[in-house]
C-alpha cells in the first residue's frame, strides 16, 4: 500500500554526556533543537553530530529549522520559545514557506485544535524552573521532541511523512500533544486524535486538516491485556478531510505506533521505558503516555518514510 523506505534514526537524550541541560524557561526548547538538529554535542567517542538540518532567523528564543534532504519539502518549522501565560510554559510552532522570521513568511500553517489554542505547551503549573528531561528522535527528514514527566509526556513531530498522493509536494506535517487537558493526543477509547496538520492538502493547493486512525483503535480495556499479558500496538494512518464528512487515507504517521490498552501510572511502567525487539524486528521502542490517557511506542531504530 505504501512505498516507504526504512530510514534509520538517531536518539538524543538529556542524560547524554555533553547534552544541553535546561530548565523550563524561555529559550530552552530552541536550545535543545539547535543542539540536536544543527550543532550536535559531546566530545571524542561521546560525540553526537546533529541531524544535518539547517537553521535561519535565529534569536535568543526563536529560530527556523528545515531539512536539507533532497526528498524534503521547502517548508520550515518556526519556533518562538518565549511564551508564558497563566502559569504555563509554551512554544509557538508553525510551518513556514519562505520565512521572513520564526513567526512569519509567505505562507504560515498553524495547528488547530478543539480548544482553539494553537501552541505546544510543555509545562503547566510552572511555579518552579524544573529541569527538563527531553528526548529527540529523528533523521534528516523528520523528528520528534519528547518531554518526559513522571506520569505523562508532551511532544511534537515535524517533517516528511509517507503519502499516497501522486507526486505529493506538501507531505510535511506538524503535530503535537501538550500538557493541558484540552490539548492532548488521546487514544484509549474508540479513536486516535492528534492535533496535526499537513502543510497543504493532497493536491498541494490549500490548507487542510488531518485526523488519525489505527487498527489499535477500540475499547481494549486496561493493561495488562488478559490474552497477551501486556499490550498491543499498531501503525497510525493519516486521514484527510475530502468532503463535508468524508475522509481518505493520505499517509502514514512516521515513527509512532498506538497502544490499544489504557496504560497504568508511571510508578508501574516508567515514562520513557525502552523495549527491545518487541516484534522480532530487532528494533527498539520507547514507551510514552499522554495526559489524556493515550499511549504510544516511538521507534528508536528506523522510521518508514
């Protein structure tokens, strides 16, 4: 169905030697992205090079990032990491075509959600400047930044996705799950919802919207699954709205699998737990759970693009 390539990914972590050590403060997310996408960090055999992206319009708390890969589109990720409101620390993220700054360009694409809030919130109740435990997973074409807290995580994803559209020149997406009740991915019930947008519709003409579906959708109950003794997980597909109430499969969400069961608190399975060879592929997967109860596996070995 999909003509994908298996593209290896690199993993960057806050506890790597030489990795940025940052608090929940303005500029921290930009610092992490610059280190992982551009400059790299560490020395000698502990050195980790960046993913080979490019950066423009850098200021203390903002910048634009873009893949330089030949198969990437021309869209940039705009990052304004200066935001704080009502006790919440957040980042203004957008897709930009021909940017003039991290907040503006010829075309600007924002993520919409049910609450009307359009930003990546990574810390609420931010009365103290807590140290951020972060993980970046990605390659030259796509990446995700994951913020790990004790019982949940927040994350965003940006970059290419595998598309079913012929000669798709806009197969770049931006999506996120955030630390706020009305702004999360959830998936423990009958559907998966990620607040995610493509840069343009499958024709490349206009803004569009995406929703998600997976064979792991449904009421699978609570962990552990009585049959498997654990949990089930499967791929996540991108559905594009093509009519008033009609959808068609546009593509495949890279790097993530949805878990069917409602997973337990972090004192039972720690956030960021890594599993080896769950499916006889010899791949490594990291477990994450969101504030809305939806849980996911992130592939730490390779993504289908």
